[in-house]
C-alpha cells in the first residue's frame, strides 16, 4: 500500500518503501500508527509547498528577465554604440590614419584627429563619389545615425592661480591653474555643415592659439543622434581630459535609449501582467484578515488585546509575505521590480514630454538662427543627458532585480535536499573562511601596496593603490602580462613571490576548504533520504488540479458529491485525509489515539465513497 508520497528527508529509519496489497487481508497486515501517518502527511505537504516555491521562484525569475529585455534591448544598443564608435575612430585599426583616438598625446594630435577622423565621419554632406546627397541625409554617422541639431564642443578652462611651491621656485614656475575654478566655452557646428567648412572653423580655433592651451582642463564633444531603424536615440560623448601630469587622457562613451518604452499595446499588456504577478497578494490577504479581526473586536477588549493583536499581526505578515527565511531577499523581490517599472515610467514620460518633442522636431530645421539652434540644442542636450542618466538607473535597477530574484531561487533551493547542496556548501565554506580571510587580506594588501611603491611611477597598472589592487586580482586569474613590468627593477622577485604564495599556497587552501565543505554536505545528503521528485510533482499537480476539478463540476451543474470532495485521480486526497485523522483524534480521543493503527479497512470506513482499491492506494 502507498501511504506516503515521500519519506521524511531528515529521518534515518522508519517506513521508506511502498507497500502493496492485493486484498483486504494483506492490507490489514500493513499497519502504521496514525501519528506517524500525520507526520508523514505533513512532510508531504511541506515538500509539495517547497516544490511549489521553487517553481514559482523560477517562473518569476524567467518572467522578469523576459520583461526586462522589452525595455533594455541590449543588442540594438550595442549596434548603435558600435556604429557611433566610428565617429571617434576608436574602432579603426588602419595604419594610414595619422593619429588614432587612443593615441592622442598632444594638442596638435587633437586637431589632427578632428580633421582627419572626426569631421569626415560626422559632417557628411557628400557620398563616396563626391556628389552632394539630399539634405535629409546630411550628418549621418555610420549611414543610419542622424545627427540632431549640431555637434557641441565644450572647452573647460581653469583660472590662473599661484603655485603651491616654495618661494625660491616662484621664478622658475611662476603660475599654475586652479581646478576648482573653471569657465566653459561652447562651440556649435550644425549638422548641415560640410567637412570643408567644419575643418575651416576648427582651423581658425587652432590659429587663435587660445582655444586649447595650458589652462584647458578638458574638451568634451557631444553628438546626439537618431536611428530610425532600431529605433533609438544615442548620446555620444568624446572626452579629452588634460591631466595634471601633462598628458591627454581620451575617453569615449555612448548611451543608447529607446524612442518609446511602450511602443505597442502588447508591451503594455505584458508589463501589466508582470506587475500583477509580482504584486504581494498574500500580504494584502494578511492585512485584510488583520483588519477584519480588529473590526470584530469589542471596544472593551480592544485595548486589552492590542498587544496580542500586534504580535499576531507581525507573525501573520511574516508568515504569509516572507515565508522563506531570507528576510531581505523576500522583502526586496517585489519592491525592486516595482522600482524598475517606476524608472521605466519616468524615462518614458521624459521622452514623451510635449515640450521635449517640440524642441526635438525643430533641431533639423536649417532655417533656425545660430542663437536659436544653440538654445534649442542646449535644452535638448540637457534633456537627453537626463534621459541617459535615467537609462543608466534603469540598467542598475534591472541588474539589482535579476540579482535579487536569482538569490530568491537559490533561497528556495535550500528546502530541496538535492538542489540545496550548493547553498549549503557555500554556507559551510564561509564559516571556515572567517580566520583564513584575515590572513589572505593582509598578504594581498601587502603585495598591492608594495607593487604601488615599486612600479607605480612607471606603470599605469600600479599607479594607485586601487589600480594595483585590480592588477593583483588580475594576476591571480592569469589576466596579466608579465612584459608590463619585466624591464623594471625587482619585478621578477615581486611577480614570482606573489604568484607562488598567493596562487600555489593560498588559492589551493581556498580550494581545499570548498572541497571539504562539499564533501561534508555530500555525506549528509547520502545519509539522508531524498524526497522523490516525481511523486512530489504528482502531489503538487493533484493539489492544484483538485480545486479546479471541483470548480468545473460546479460550473457544469453537476450534483454535489462527497466522493468528488474526498477522492481525486484514483486516490483519497492527502489534505482531506489529514483533516479527517486530526478531527478523529480531537473529537473521539477514547476510540482514536496517536497509536491507533491505520489500515486500508479503517480508511474505507472513514471514506465509504472511496473504493477499496483507492483506500488501499492511500494506506
């Protein structure tokens, strides 16, 4: 006879097999105490609930990932960013270029790069045969990215200041510049300017000699483009920072965003369904039950039971809304998703603002005056920078939501003895890492600091403690070229002492700790009876289908039957059996006790509407 779907995963003895009986006499010989049956039935319900939590958590994880890419189409964003990299020449490897973007070192290099690379890629008014292209196609970067309005060149200059040097050096170095006190000059070159005219404008700036000079802090070039094929906007910023050491640090970034976060009704419907899926229905149910209980309390007893009500309310909320133990993860899984969608709505409202769209529509109007173009472009640029910041926030919230939902899946695995081996191994290893981490951190920081002192003045990878720390981490994972420091003094001794101690000793200790923790948890798993996945899945399916079957019977106007409420799919329902046994123990304590033997005959007496075969299957 089949009493249980699954054994107790924490028991080392007891009933663990399936018992079959061909007739009543054989079934009578297979007996089990009622208390044991109730315990096992409780474990069945617990395992089914655990499996349901795993399935729901995995579904939530998959649903959010699918919904996330509706608002963050990363592939299209990459296409647009890669196309805009042509404007800087960052992706170009041709040797015939006089100056590459990453190779800019002097002010002269900046002008060479602007004339030979940037201007021909951005200010396009002729095709490759030298013929003038239609006006609507002017200013296209990478063929399909239209420049909106104009290209902005912002030069930030520092104010003159006294040098922080001894007095006897004043005559040798009389003046310096204050980084905290700056002014900004902006140059706009409209999208309809041809390459020859753009070069002429930049040549005048170069001839003046004061556009880029010793007081320059940075040159920031901003290009706003529209791609109707993807579709999406892109804000591209090319930054040339003038370092205090005397060299130029070039950097490039492109932030892409959608034209519309809700382009179709399908997207809106899917988003609404996702929001409803993550709505805390159980929390609302708990709050409503608390409110109803408070409403039914008499005024005289309200003050007396207030503390008790608050205590039970907190327990109810915790049980229904946060049942899994990792309070922070369970508490954040809903709010982080809602925060993501709030950012989506805010970004959408910023892009669909009527004033923003009106200003955006006139950016390609060649009839505007230079002052009008400057004011419109400044306003639109500020709006796009705001949208770009919102897009970054959107990505961060999406990353946080995926991280939280992924941890929730791992959290539900803790209740599955097979799947939980990863989380239990990590938890066991972390406990062993407590003292080892201190030793590892001390040695690691010592090497990072030493590398900064020895090589920081010659190699960028060790030029600061933060960069040195990053480099040491890369060395641990074999992501470092020894040729970077092999020409420097003490580099061989430093490198091999670090690799020998950190890699051959400490990392192997880490590996040994993890392996020992895994073996320990594996032994526990082998000694413990695992729950049978197929049977628990069957129990979950039965548990979900039974109410639907009952509801369909009502909808089809079938006469109510006690059999349908007690028997489903050839078995007595586990929950009905558990309730019946619990009631008998409470109502008839003299005839029924925890030690009363449960047999197929007794079950048939409790549920006369069930056949003997169905009673035998349960018992």
